[in-house]
C-alpha cells in the first residue's frame, strides 16, 4: 500500500506531519514539516520510508477529518517562499494537443500544422527514450515561487489582469535539492495547475503570461513511484450544482513523455539544482473545461480527485481586487 505524507497545522499554529498507509494514519514524532523529514533522510543516507519508520508512530490521525476542519496545508513548503520554484511542462499527455490545437488553429489557419501539434508529435516520437538515454525536450514554463502555492481548499485567485481562471487537473512532482546539488523526489501530488486559457488562446506566445498564476496541490504526497495509469475526475461546481464533469488520465501509460525525461529536462539546468530549494513541477494534462466551452466565474469550485490519493483537491475561484487598467508604477531612483 502506498505511503502518503500530509502537513498539519493546529489552531495554535503548531505544525506536524501525518503519515498514512491504507486506512491507518499517525502523527510522525519530532518533525514539523515534510521538508525537515526529507532533509533528515538525505543526511542519513536512507529512504524517506525508512526515516518515517525510524521516527516511530505518534498519536493516530484522521486525515479526512483534519481536512474537513481546515487543518491540512500544502504538503510541501519552505520557510522562505522564494526557495520554492513552481514550473511545469505541457503537451505531455496522449490527446493533450487536441485542446491546445483548438485554441490556436484559428490564429494559424494558413498553416498545415500548428507549433503546438508539432511539439506534441515530437514528444510522441521521442519523449520516452530507453533507460539512460535523453529524449525530446518538452514545452516548459514557469509559474512562480512558493507565494503562488495555495493550500488545498483555499481559493485560487485570478489577478485583476486575468481574462480567465481555468483548472488543469494533473500530477505534480515534489523535489528537494540536496547539499551536493542532487535533486531528490519526495513524492507526487494531485494538482490544479490553474491557468488563463483566454490569454493563451489570443496568441500562443502569451503562454508564459497565462501561466503566471497561482496553483494548488492536494493535501497528500504519494511517496515512491506513481502508478503508470492514474484515472481521476475533474468537475466544476457552481451554486452547489455540478456544471461540468469529465474523467482525466495521467501516469506514464497515458503520457507521451516519461516522468524521467521530464525531470531530466528540468534539472539539467544548474539554476534548478541549488541546495535546499524545493521544486513543484506540474506534469501536464489532456482535460480542460475551457476546451468544452465552459467559462468559469468567481465562486465556482474546482474539484479534482484520483486514486491512489484518498482526499480530493477542492479550491473555489476568486478574483483579486484592483484595476487592471491602471499601469504599474515604476519609480526611478
């Protein structure tokens, strides 16, 4: 059975880590964060599973009840949010080119094949190299630092300049960089890589702008390898009623790139191997409500669930106050 890690914050502010396996869950004694636990494992040269076993078992926990009470926070963070780097890769899933192609085809009607489709086909052909080989590099984007990582159940907030706030249900890998620059994968999380698809549709070169948005990951970190075939459901709830629902697929059986290839093309840069940094990397999706003509509204709730995760990721949509027509002011010194 998969081992899962969760971060807990009591009403007093006291933090702790919960470990769960199957129907059992317990507080891990002596640690206040998953990052602290992972640093301990790296320093001792042992696996995260062994580090948890060595810590022993504290009081029993009920993750579902703690989640309902609002006491579960994002399962990874850093005391300095600037040391959390959020990035992602797109066009990585079988069928993921369809939605993107719909958005871009009108603007590229004279072309026989859009850049998005070309990139998807290149990944389909070369995104799963053999062991020890390097495959085709994927589309890559930057989302922000840890200040943009929203706790599960907290609102995903559009900036005033946003044209849209749309869900992207997927998996994210969570990593910690060791003292020698080695990336260590802590685990996988269910994720909503929240984006602005109206901005992206206007011109695919605005993809970078459309991705500078908040994101949220589910309360559970799945330790070890993720299943090759992940099947879940993404839905939007408005005023208590489901207005859109669709299954989504992830895991390598449903991807045009291997996880290892996506990891290589991120961590091949020295910039992303700075000791102590945390990385949350979103692996992409093939399922968007926007592709089905849904326009979200503040107050809508995004719900994403998939086994082997036992808790859903649920975030309401909000829009930040402010006037997007007022230019940002830069003062000369």
